C-alpha cells in the first residue's frame, strides 16, 4: 500500500479509498457503478467523490498494479 501520508487529508479510511479507486481502475465500471457497488456494501460516497479520489490517487494505485490508468490495452 502506498505511503499513509497521502491519505492524511481525507476523512474516509484508506481501505475504502483504495477499494473505490481500484474498482474504477481495474474493471470497466463507470463512476456511478462504483458508487452503486459501494452503496451495496454499506459505504455512502458519491460518484464525484470517487472521481476526486481517482484524479488524486489513481496514478499511484495504477503504478502498483502495472495497469494503465485509463484502462487502455497496450498493443
């Protein structure tokens, strides 16, 4: 997991942020789909919050997995 200091300014736990961003990065889901899946797990966040987390932390998490951030497939 990336350095815990990157989560310093967020009120939500790092595990939830990582789950939301990784769902969006790794699977072909829309932001609203991620919002709905998290809501089914009892986590209330908006799609705009997921978008903000992805913009802020997506490249860091994607670097951990080796996946491109936008989901594009390398030729």
